[in-house]
C-alpha cells in the first residue's frame, strides 16, 4: 500500500486516476454484523504519469480501492481510499 510517507509517488498515482482511463473495475457489496460495506477496485496499467519509474522497477499497474462502510446501529458512514 502506498502511504503518505511516499508523497511524490502518492501524488503521481492520484493524478493517474484523475487523468487516465482505467483498464478494469469491479465493485462488491458485503453485509452482515450490523453493517453494509461496498468496495470499488479500479486498475490502471498506464504508468506514464509516474515521474520516477526507475525507483519502482517492479511496478506494473496502479490499484485504487475505495471502501464505504455503513453502520446500521449508528447510521454512520465511513469512507476510505487506498492505493497500491
């Protein structure tokens, strides 16, 4: 997972998802234990916006996973986005 401690790479990845076409997309829905969770996974193989590709030699694609969890008891929605 790419985290905030790699700010340049994270910015490049976020830009890629804003500007480039995705190659694949899948969405899933899971429910139980008092919550409903949706996940959206998007894959991009175009690495043209990664500014220093030599630092990431084994990088072949970019992945974004957006998760949203709805807690039925509190009616609270939690969201998270992760990049790989």
